[in-house]
């Protein structure tokens, strides 16, 4: 009996040791407050968005003219940060707030609602790799599902003429947003993928997220898989089928998908 109690006590002390050890032995990390900072951008133009409201843990602020914000005295722990502005679809993400520390680069890319039937694909990521690229494979026409166009930084497309899909904004300097909108959808298959084009690091550790919007709704969120194989530079994210439904792919692979 006595020996069992001793073992339990030892176990408890060991667990406590590991728990505090993982937080660097800092108890205020879980009980204190920290801060959150970042930038809010317009997902379509890539421009800074001023006057956006950012909230977390009961704290609220507004972005300045350069789109930046800082929330202070946010209770430590996992917090949902929400960014909103009239005329844009609200976005949110979860972050870990650590006592006496600043969680930086909690960035947002807010999309205005699309016109009915349009589809907007917003890619964001972390600091590395510096340059990820959106690629959208577009069919030739309603009658032919062959590849007719690849929308990416080298062929940006058009909102008013074929392919009726366009790279609205390109980013080459970390974080995104990099955004493609389908302005008129053909009733044939499309494919969307992300290419690790330039910069150290890899897709699995990029923190890349793809959000798909239609109308005023967020219809899909994809987080990049977190297991990386060497020389796999393509994150095949999803297909849009001829009926407009979406098939998830979400795999990192060695070669670019083909239509
Ligand atoms: Ca890019
Ligand atoms: Ca950037």
C-alpha cells in the first residue's frame, strides 16, 4: 500500500516535471497573458486592410493604415482569433498564446463575397518557403475537359475573357495571400495545386492553408499535410468536378497534377 502511494507520487511529480518542462518551466505561460500581432490584407488585391476588427480572448482592436494589429493582455492558452470588416467574409484561426510572449504573424487575408457561382481560392502560408505558387488547371470549354489553360504567375488569366479565371494576386515574399478566382465556371473538371517554387523549407512545414469561398461562404479549408517526402514539391489540393462539387485530394506529391 505504502509502496503504491510512493509510486503514484513519483508518477505525479514526473508528469508535473514534463508538463512544466515543455513550457520551459514557466508557470505564467499558462496562467498569464500574452499578445498576438499580425497583418490583415485584402485577399484579392493583397493590399493592407485598415479598419478591420481583430478579436481574441475578449480583447479587441482595429488594424491601422498599414493593416497591422496587436492584441495585448490576451489570456494564455489556445485562442480563436477573428478578423472581420464590413464588405468582407470574416476569417478566424486558432493560435497558442503564451504568457509574457508575443505570438507574431497571425495574419489574415479577407475576401469580399464573390458573385453567385464564382469560386475564390485563397492560399496563405508561413515565413518559409518564401514563394509558394497557386496553379489552377482550366478545361478548354464546357464541351471539352482537356487542359486549355493553366492559371499561375506565368499565365495570369483573365476575369472577362477565356479562361475566365485569374490570378488576382501573387505573392513571392512569404505568408501570402496568393489568390485565384474562377469568374465563370465551365462544366468540366478543374484541378488546383500549390507548387513549392522557391525558398528553403518544404511544403509540410510551410503552414500553408487553402480556403475556398463561393458567394459569402467559406466552403472548404485545407491544411497542408505535415509529412514531407524529399523532392515532393507539389501539394495537390482539390478538384472541382463538372457538376461544381469539390473532391478533396490534399496530398504532397513528386509531380504536378495534369487535367
Ligand atoms: Ca507565389
Ligand atoms: Ca508576402
